[in-house]
C-alpha cells in the first residue's frame, strides 16, 4: 500500500457532521430530562405532551445515531488517507465494515493496536446496531390466529442507549486516533 507523508485536502461540501450530531444529541438529552420531569408529576393531563416530547426526542435520536455513523466514516477515511493514498485506501480498505476500519486502519497507519473488546469499539458496535435497526427496519408480522404482544424492548432500549451516548462514543473513538509525532 502506498504511504504518504503530508496531505492537504478538503471535501466538496463541509456537512458539519460533528456540529449536527452535537446539537441533536443535546436536544435529545434535554427532551429526556423534560420527559422524566413529566413522568415524576404523574399527571394524566401531561400524557399528550409526554407523547409529543417522546416523538420529538426519537427524531433527534435518529438524527444523532445516523449522523454519528456518517461522521465516524468520514473521520476514519480522513485519518487513513492522511497516511496512505486515497487510491490505496479506496482499493484496499474502503469495503471493510466500520468496526474493522477502526481496528485495522490505526494499526496500518501508526501501529496503534485497538483491541476489539475496548469499550469504545463495543459502543461503536451498539451504535451500528441501532443505526441498522433504523435503516433496515424489520416488520414483525402478527399471526391473527395466534395474536401475541410484540416485544420491541431490546430494540427500543438499544436505540435510547445509542442515542444518549452517540456524541460520547464518537468523541471517544476520535481520541484513539491521536496522531503520533515523529
């Protein structure tokens, strides 16, 4: 793989992904605090407001999760192409899964070993699962002959955990990539 020493470049459009993530993540958490406050009041009059806030919170969570993944893809690409040519990156590394990129590319570029069981990588895996649940929604069909309660608790819990940690997960992964001085 062809290595490079110093590269300068820019994307065609600066999407401000970290800023989008941060503002939506903050709004998600602000809404969580407001929802918890309403729940503590235990007032039936608050039910419509509760659902309105939860609906809005889910929107901010979806944006946070998807933006976090997009930002992490952009960061690992920029990091990798700082050390190897974009042509080599696209030819040999671009098709790797995102988790693999975060393990393999720092090893190739700076001999930085990132173990798969690191908390940052585990958080990335959860973020990816939450993103996949959003992007590749699966319908749970109900048999009218055998009606049963649809249990989405695992998916909902994962969504809320990933959304509430999306900014922290992103920032923690980026800290791993500190470029070593030669």
